């Protein structure tokens, strides 16, 4: 007999007593109400094995100046105060026992025989059973970042490779330093390219992607990007940058005093100020102008190679101190910058005449 019919029959047969029947339409008669899944099993306690190296991948035997290792884990009291030998039983590391399940943060420092901090590192781990933590300790106060890059979509791919983007190499400059030429593919595989050792703090990065020009010569700037990243000792970070296509132009000038062309000394000028107004985006390329020296009878071509494609107004001022003596702002030129087109020589569209203000 159906269980519900049986319950109803028993209800009718029970004289002088009440009966309540609760009917669930889902016909689910097993387990808790409403098919609620059982709670997840509790986490498992475990041991934590720390294994360390010393950047760049040195072992304890490679750094005899390291006397001891100190591990600190907030909220935890560690054996021997968290102080251990660099190598224990032939292993560059230590096993810490009996951690309750949960998330933990840690700091590791390597000290010299004079108690100077030589290397350090930090990170996090989760205990749900035994866990192993591998860490490469950084020189004290120094760190590095892994830099990767990508290119904008083109007709070949929504996420082009170096060859699909026409790029043969990438130039990188950190904090305005000397440009280093890198293999393009290295920035798109294995997490990116490691930077040199850097002090803690914020750093600037400029990347130029080079390819071949129409004559097959290498070194043509095709893409550009720039930005900042922050390093923290003992905790290398991964930073990703996206290139944008670029074009370029050169700017030169002549000085006209109303009667004749003059040079800088005749005009009494001490400096020039060049600026480009990006009409496509409604913004100045250089918020405070780009200062240039004033030398010779004609302005030498000033190259601007990393411009986003678009239309630019060219503004040039001849300065005596903070006073504008010459300018072209009564006759502004507009130049069109095309992607992958670098106007490295002065042409009529990029040369301007400055008149006495």
C-alpha cells in the first residue's frame, strides 16, 4: 500500500485523536528536507614542509654566509622560536608539524653570522592535509617582477603572436634606464620575463616592439606601451602590459622676425617648447610641453615615434626664459599619424614657421 494512503487510513481509524499529514510534492522521502546537500567534510590537519632556495636558485651550500633561517607565522608558536638551520638532514628546508586546517601567511628571513638580514621572502599557504611550500628567497630589500605582454587584435588573430604582429624584438627600459633588447616570445610564455633586481617600491616601464620596415630593415617601432609596477621584497609579482600600434612624425621649424629668417641667437631665444594636441582623443601628448634646445639657424628634426594613430596639432614656441617670443599658434598645422608609419625625416607637413609673437 502507498505510504500516504496508509497514513490516511490510520488517521481515519484513530478515533478521539488528531492526525496531521504533511505532503511534499517532490516525493523525496530520504535525507533532510528540500534536498539540501550535506555539509562539506571538515578540513584535515597536516604538516607544512618549507623548502627554500636563494635567488637566483642558489642552495644552502652556495651561500655559506647564511647562518640561520627564521620563520614567523602570525598566530603560531613555532618550535625553537622559528629558528632553524639552513640545511637539516641534507634538505634545504624544515618540516613543521600539526597545523589545524585553515589559511596562513608567513615570512622567512635568512641571517648572517652577524645577524644581518641577507635574504627574505613571504607568502601564504592553506592547510587541508599535508602541504609543501617552495620559496626562492630574495636579497634583503630587493625583488623583481615577471613582465608579460600582448598585442591588439589584427586580421591574423584576436590575440596575435609575435610573428602575427610582425614583431622581431622588444626593447624594455625601467625607470628611464638604458633600453634592453628582449626576445619577443619570452614575454608571452612561462609567465613572462623577469626584471633585474629592483629596490622595493614603484617603478616605471616602457616597452617598444620592433619589426621590419618596408625595405626589410629591423628596428622599426611598431607598438608601444608604458606603465608602472610595484616590487615588494621577497614577493615577486607578475605584471602584464598590452601594446598599442604606433606611428611617428618629426617636427622642425624656422624663425621669421617679419623681415627675414633668423637663428636662435639673433632671435634671443634660450629654448623651444613643442607640444602635440591629439585631436582624435582631445588631449595633449605632453601636459607641460616637451622642452627642446634652440640651436642653429633651423630647428633640427625632433622625432616623436610612439604616437597613437590619429590627427595631431603641432604647437611650437620659442622661449626666452618663461616668455614666449616666437610661436606658430596663429597658423597651426595638423598632421595625420598612421599606424606603422614613421616619418623620420622632415617633410612639408611636419615643418613649421614660427613668427615673432
